[in-house]
């Protein structure tokens, strides 16, 4: 099915500009694009791991480590936006950046596929973006389609080789440089005039890459707000002006543990991001109001805010207070995040059931019965994992999602 072009408003930006999206879920090249992306993205992630971040928490850890040695009163924070990256990357050079990456990590083939084959497939995907709009048919001759998985990897690779000179310059000045797709963050001890001059110079490295910068003693990057207060790093949670406090409503038909996990995860983010106890308290109360707005009982909110959940996950046996906040926060930050272990479908069996309030104790009863009847059986080597389906209420029956 031919892709179609549509626009989504960027509600958080002045003037509400539009973001073009090519919906290509059934496009003729979509399966090749997914296949190549699954093949190449892990290689890029490994190659660029030191200078890319995927979350504000990763930036908190790097910035905290950097600031303990390099932070001064004159330290500047700079955020740079790469303008229209997906549609500005030239197609031929974008595909060649994939070849550069594979040469850089010295691979001759991947999963039995020769590099030449991978590059030919990549060129085929990038050169064959067709879509319809307003009754007309178009062929995209520049950039990649936002909606095609391979476009992200091509853009990332192109930016990786573009930014190497900049990274070298920042490193030589003991600065910090990280990137998330088309957003760049720099912390540096340069005069503002010199930094503006260097960004203007970087803007002439490649005619396809145009940079738009914000420089100052404060910065917002992803969901993290940062401040330089007289040489001291202060961080807290950042929310865009378009943010609206909507979470999974408490009265929705979902298991209670899902709703508790939302509270705990959001509270954990606040501890990780907020560098002072007062900032933590302020953000926690904002979260409480948002949860109350979504009909969460205050008793459950308090239970999830309580230190007992920290005890279960981080072995912390005392409530947070002004005196212990920094040490407990540091322990939480330094605790390694468990990597997702790939599911072994030969040893794991997924069982789904439609959740409703009368099925609340079903999972516990199921495991009791499983152990009773299969405890001594060879089938007990298979791990049963229970999952829930949403109940088919009237709303779900009347709503069709593509």
C-alpha cells in the first residue's frame, strides 16, 4: 500500500510548526527497512556509545561525573538543534555513511550478508520513498521518510562522522559533548563569544547540516533541567510547556501493579534527576497533584512514595530526608540498570487472560495450581509468564485503531 504524507503540529514550539510524517506501515520497502535497521542499529549504538545518550538519566550520570572535576562559575551549557535532520541528509551520502560505519568497525559481513549487499539494500530503501498527498503522487528525492526505521540509523551515522571534528575540539578543552539524534548538549569552560564563533564555524562543515544554538548558565535537554549556580551543578525534571498531566487513569480496568509501577517509576525519575532535597519535594508534590487529577487514591500514592519500595529495589531501609538524601540518591544513580535478557521461547510460555476485577487473584491461584500439578513433571522446566489483555468494553468495541 502506497505511503501517505500527513503533518503533526509541534505544539511545544512557537508558531506551532508542522512535522511532516510519511506513514509507510505497508509501504513496499518497509520490511527491508526494518530488517536493515535491526541489523545496523545495534552496531551504531555500540560504536557511538560514548558520545550519545538515550535518556536524561544517562546525561545526569555523565554530567555529574564531569562537573565534579571541570565545573566552574563561568561554565556554559549549550543546546544545539540540528535543523530538519531527517529531510536534510542527502540520500547517497547517507547510505555511504553506513558503509563508513562498517569500515570503521572493520566488518566484512553481518549475519552472512556481504557489506555490498547491505549497502545496495540500503540505497534501494532510501531511493524509493513514494507517497501520496492531496490526490497527487510524489517521490522523495532528498532525505529519508520519517516513519521508515532505516532513516533514523542513516541520520545517526551521518551525524556521527560529521561531529568528529567538533568532539575532538570539545575534548581538547575538557568539555562534555553528547548527542541524542538531532539534539546536541555541550558543557564547556569557554567565553560565550568564543563558543558562538565555533558554532558558526561548525555550521560551515557541511552544507546539509544547519545548527541552531541556545547558550547560557541554564539549559533544558530531553527531560532534564540544568543550572550552573556559582560553579555548582543543580538539576531537576524538565517539562515542556505543552506537557499535560495525563497518566493511565486509576479507574481503568488494568491490574493494580501496573498503576503502582507508574507511580514508582515517576517517583524514581524525580530522585535521579533532582540534585537537592527541596527540588525533590517540589517535584514530588507536582506528581502527586497529577496523580490525584487522574483519580489515584492518596493512600496508594503515599505507599508508592514511601521508602519501602526503595527498600525492595535498592535495599534502602530509611525514609528520605534532608540529611540522607544525597547519599541515597547517589546509591540509586550508581546502581546498574539491569539489561533486558532476550526471551528464550523454548523455555518460556506466555499465557494471556482478559483482566477484570474478579480476576484480581487469578495469577496467584494459577501459579499455585501449576506447582501442584506440574511441580514434579518435566514440563515444569518451562516458565509460565502471565500477561493481561484489556477487557472488550463498549469503548474498545466502538473504536478502530489502524
